């Protein structure tokens, strides 16, 4: 489904280049599907090597781990702050 929608968007906005990045770029099925379809549609496809396709959850988990090493854990009754700074 994602491949079809991305290719439709490329056509709709008259784009002949496509970048696949982020955690989703690690999906081997999506890479293969887009590679195949982009060749047919004459769309240049770019994506980074797998080691550079990071998962946001892993990054946030890493920040939390190092923060936990330097601070006391919060009480479980706190509210979420989705826009809190990670610095």
C-alpha cells in the first residue's frame, strides 16, 4: 500500500526523485518494492545503507537510559510531556 501511495504522490506532484529515510528505510520488503516500481516508473530512488536507518524509539530509549544514569527515576504518577526538551 505504501509503495502505491508514494508512487501516486510522485506522479501527482511531478517528481522523478524519491528519498526513503528513517526507520522505515530499513524495511527490506519496502526497499525491494520501491526499487522495482521506481525503475518501471523512471523515478530515481535513494536510500541510505541499513546501518544509517535509525529507529526513533531506539534513539529515545538511548536518551532515557543515559538520563536515568544521572537522575533519580520519576514517580509513576507523573503526566507525559510530549514536547519536553531532550537536552
